[in-house]
C-alpha cells in the first residue's frame, strides 16, 4: 500500500568552513555542516491488533481483530521519514622534510525516524542490531505505528557516532625505510533496548519497556584500529628494483565488538563479515623492471 504522503525526498544543507595555512608546513581547516532530510520514504506494518478490552493483550480468541480485519499483515509505504545531521569537523595537515601527517576529528549528531541512515528506507536494519528483524512482529515495525511522527519513533540513527577521529602519517625513516600508519576511532553506535514482547496489545513485539523514551536510546561499542606499513625500496638502476613491504592491520588487536542485541551484548567482532580486521600481518615484494 502507498500513502498519499509519498513525495520526492529532498535535503537542505548549510555549511561553513575556514582553511588556515598557519605556516609553510602546517595547515588547519574547520568546517561546520547542518543537513535536514525530508520526505524520506519508508515502509511499516500498519494493520495492528485492536485491544478492545484495554488489557494490553491482543486476544483473537475474544474476537479482538486487526484494524482492517479483511486483510492480513500489510505494510504501508509512507513519505514522512526525516533526519537531521549536525557536524563539526577539524582537520590538520603537516608536512616536513621527513614527515607527512594528516588528521581529523568530527563531532556530529544524526537523528531521525528512518534509523538505517538518512539515505536508506528501513526502520529495522539487522546488520546494525541483531534482534530488530527476524520476525515480522519486529521487522519493519514502528514503535508507535499509530503516530509515525511521535517522539518515541525518533532517535539517533544506527550510524550515529558522536566522535570520530582519524590520523595518518608517513615517515621517511633512516636507511630509506618508509613507514606509514593510520589510526581510526569512533565512539559507540546506538541500539534499541526493546521489550521483545507485546506490552501494549497491538500484536507487535518491538515495544519500548517503561522508562525507555525512544528508539536507539542506548549505546553499544566503540571502534578503533591501527594499521602500520613499513616498506623499503631497493633500486639497481635502469629502473629495475624491488620493494619489500610489511603490513599489519589492527596492530593492537582491538576486538571491536559490534551488532548488539537489545541487551547490549555483541554478536559480531573484528574479522567477521562487514567488521574491521582482526590483527593480520602480511609481507609483500613488489618488483619493478
Ligand atoms: Ca485485549
Ligand atoms: Ca506492541
């Protein structure tokens, strides 16, 4: 079913940046951005049980029926998905004879009612939280399906990390050795502490327990990874030579738990599909001729 609210999605963006060359080897830039996304389509299950006797239990045996009793569980494509992003980014570049350095830090907030991300159309992405899909009693459910604009349906998007930090450096060490490294960090992503049982008698189990005010109110796990790559080139003249390369991914072997369930227990770790690396070292030779 399609709702008459469907419209072409759009976004308004405003950003302001400043770039500053402090001296001939150091530069800074700072940028603030604010984006509003509107008319994002998403679908949700709309044919809920009507708890006629108000005991917060859906009782088909007592002839409590769905709102549209002639139909089974159907989904509505609805057009009033929205999100907003506010971010502040500070970047730094440094370049000296033997060292190049680049780093940035971002403070940001991304909130909305289409939790998979502002350019996605799903409410319950199982790749971010282990137990929001799996059954139609949770999948594509709005926490409050009777009022898609209600505050409990809004929360931080699953991709919303408050802090992100990345630095990369390239060092020309003695004996012609080139060492490069990169460190990445982001603060924990949100998840929904849902009840997994029908608390309000509407037949769905993606309900918020008492005291939980909105979706994605909890935070799971941070992520960090440090990669290091020393290399040395041997040249024989005539354009011939070879380069020895060692690469270590996730040098400190950060476990990086991910994909929590509603209790905040991780179900995925570094090295699993779509996660960062486990510690991994490899040696390589590149021959040029
Ligand atoms: Ca009832
Ligand atoms: Ca329910």
